[in-house]
């Protein structure tokens, strides 16, 4: 372990800072062991059982922890000797010099040509003598769908204390704390700065109790020692330029070792309420975010997703929402505008944003831990103390997912083009995304039948895989349900011809609707149900994931514990072929009316006209309006 860590230590300005590295190494190893236990069984325990060296199973893993803990007590001279031995005086080295050879280059080219000729010949023979397109599997016995009641479940208990507190008790060596604050009362002008504010929140100077200022480097180092993960974003599981679920809220996520929750939260709240925004830090972060945004808008898939979300909000008359103003398209212009302003003015806006964001309101708090009740009480107490005032009970953060409006309710009065093609310089592939209204949410009776149906369409060797990817029209093609937005989404990615891929999808869907899934077998349905079941269990296989699932359930007003999970397992198990036929008739035909939804295509500059014409001539035409990326961002 010392030899492995010594290169990292050399990067430290002094060996005092190396203590943070040790703590993080130990905590990361423990967290990885808890969250990916199956991988560690293979990597750490099986070799102990296979090798006949007399070691008790688990010995090597324990020895690694013991070695790391021992290294915490080593002094500066020890690390100097390790670095000298392995990095300075180590003479075990080799040099490789490559010298081009024209003869070898000619030989390799000839070999590649011969190999290509052999492959072409074999492909021609395959076309001349095709193999049967189907195989009789009637005599083959396949295993039944796994009995969900026999699958091991992580023991956990979810408790909704009141309208602004929830806990989940789960056996874990770590604790997760989520704090949610509302942004609905804040103006759009200030909410535009949320990505910059959240990025700065835990890496700025802070004010000490004695009135002195602690530099951000020192604070970040201490925060890293007290926490394993600390992040702020707009909505749950958000990205820098993407609002997460419940985008009207800012979510602060903290994870730490059990027993250190109070220390961690004191530091987090010190940053929240007593940070000092300097012009230097703000300017540096602005530059970094602007570079990230500039790089992101050169990616066709990023722009396609972002513009779909932006059009979605505009079509519903919600252009001022966080989901709209946080897209990379909007943020690119916001960041450029901020860089042109005086840094002191930007600091003033960020300070105003913080004052309004963390005003005397009651935040929603979620805690996942071995013993969460005292942690949530302590966290609430620390928040009230740091705020310096009693929270206003009239200003409770409403951490609830709001049912979306429907396109057809607003689209007749909307002046926004909702079928758009965006050419982007340097993009080589095409990306297509269609989203239409579908009134199926998590609690809808058709939810699981529609999830299984989408899995059947999108699975490997399924209709979309064989019809689109198998024919070389696109690398990815999928159909899925977005229950939060109550939409069906068709996505085609890295496509050489997205309009041809769309035509194939239309043909496949039309044939399936007309044939009423006559060829669908119980084997195909069971395979899809097994995949959905696996995903359900995969989403809550570790303590932190179970806590996150319970946190998501709170936004829907659901106590997402084991009882709720068992109920949903049974709903999935009860799905029949008749259910699949019913939901296909009820919902999938919406995709053949793209004029009622939102369509976005991104592609290279030279291919936009041919793709646009192809969609216009399609079996299910889509009239795309070309939009220049720079015009979109300025608007």
C-alpha cells in the first residue's frame, strides 16, 4: 500500500495533507465493499479460497485495512524513504524505441487486404445460401421467471415523520443525509445562477466563529476528511447543466461515516450560511463552467437531450422553470454574459441568491442510516442554529413531484416550433428524439405492462435492435417510458441516417399494431419481465441505493419500503400477454402522431437538408424546422 500511495503523496504540498488521502482511501474501500460486494467477493475473497496457502478467507482484505491504518502513524522520514526507494533510486526500467519499417508496413497492408477479401467472400456465400431465419425451440426447456418472493431483499424500514422529514433505517457503516430547499419564490434572474452557485458552495472561503476567514483549500481538505461525498444540485440526482427530479428544489447530498454525522453537518452548514465568496474563486469557477458548457454544446447527443427538455418546458408555457434555464443551451449564454460583467456584480448576485434560497424556511430532510432518528433531529437542530433564527412554518419546502401538463392542452396557443432539426459543426452522426404525452405514471395501473412492453421493444436482439442497429442504420435505438414526465420517448443515437431509422420504427410499430402482437410468446414476455425485475432489485441492492429510492418515493408521496416494493413485484408478476396487447393499443399508437409531441434531430452541418427531406417523405412524416444553434442560445 505504501508503494502504491507514494506517487499520490508526492503531489501533496506537504505530508500533513496526506492524512486526508489515507482517510479517503480507507473510506472509499469500505464504501466500495458495501456497495459492490459481489465484485469484491471475486477480487478479494475467492483467491483466498483457491490458493492453497493456508490463509483464512478474508485475510488479505483485512491485511490491507491493517496496513492502511498502520501507515497513518508513519512520519515524514518513512515516506521520504518509500518515495526514494520506489520512485528515485528504482533502477528497474526499460526504454522502447519504435522505428518505422516500410517493408513491414507493406506486408501488413497486404495481410489486411487478404483478410478483407476472405470476409467479403464468406458474406457473399452466406447470402447465396442463407441459413433458416428461425429455430424450432419447442423441444427446449427454459427456466421459468424467477420467483420474486425468493429473491433476497435488503432489510430496511422507511418512516415518514412529518411533511418535511423522512428516515430509512438500513444496516450500513455510512449515513446519507439529503437537505431540500425550495426555489419557487426566487426570480428567474437569480435562478439562472444556480449551477454556478451550487458548484461554488463547498469550495469557497468560510467565516470562523472568531471572525477570521479560513481559506477554501484548508476548508475543502477538512470537509474531505469529514465527508465521503458532498454535493449540491438542482433537483434529485442532478447534473451541472441538467435539473434532476423535482427541479423546483435545490438538494444537498452528504454521506459520511457513521458516528461523524454531526461533524460533517456542522461543516456543510458552515459553508451554506457562512461562506465568503471571493472574486478570485468566482472568476475561476466561471471560467471552468464556461469551458465545460462550450465543450458540451459540441456533442450532438447532449444538445438533442437538452433541446428536447427546453422545448418541452416552452411547449408547456414553463420557459422560466429551472428545468429550462438550467439546460446547457441556456447556461452557455448565461455564463458568457456573467463573464462580461464585473466580478463584484456577480458576487453580489450570488450573495442575494443565497440569502433568498436559505431564508427562514423549513427544509425537507431525508436521512438513511443504521439509526437515523437522532441524526435527523440533530441535523434539524444544527440547521436552525446555523440559520440564526426560528424557521417560518408557513414556508415549508414542498418536496413533491407535480403532475405535468399535457402538450395538447397548451400546444394550440404555443408559438414555439416543436419539431426541430439543429445542425452542429463537427458532429459526424445524427441523433433523433421523439417524446409524446402518455398518462402513465408510477402508480398508474398500466405502468408495469408498459415497462415490460418497452423492454421487449428495446432489448438486445429485439425489434429495434435487429431492425435498426442490425441493419447499420444507428448504433442505438430504444423506446422507453418516462413516468415522471408522463411521456413515451423514442431515441435513435449515433445514426448514419436517422430518417431511415425512423421509417423502420414506423414500419415495425404499424405491423405490431395491425397484427396485435400475434407472434408474441410467453417466453419473450417472461424474459422482459425478468429484465424489469432485475432492474427493480438493482436499483435498491445497496444501502445507499435503497435510501435514494426511498428519497425518490417521498417526492411521489409514497413510503418506498419493503412492503411497497413487494406490492410492486406482484404487479409486475401479474402482467399477462393480454395486458401487453391492451397497453400497446392504448398508448403506443401515439408515437404515430408525432405532430402532437416534440421531435428534435441533431446532425452535422452538411447533412441537415437531406435528413430534413427524408423525414418529410417518411411513412409517418415529420416536418422539421431548421434552427441554428447560436440563434437558439441567444434566444
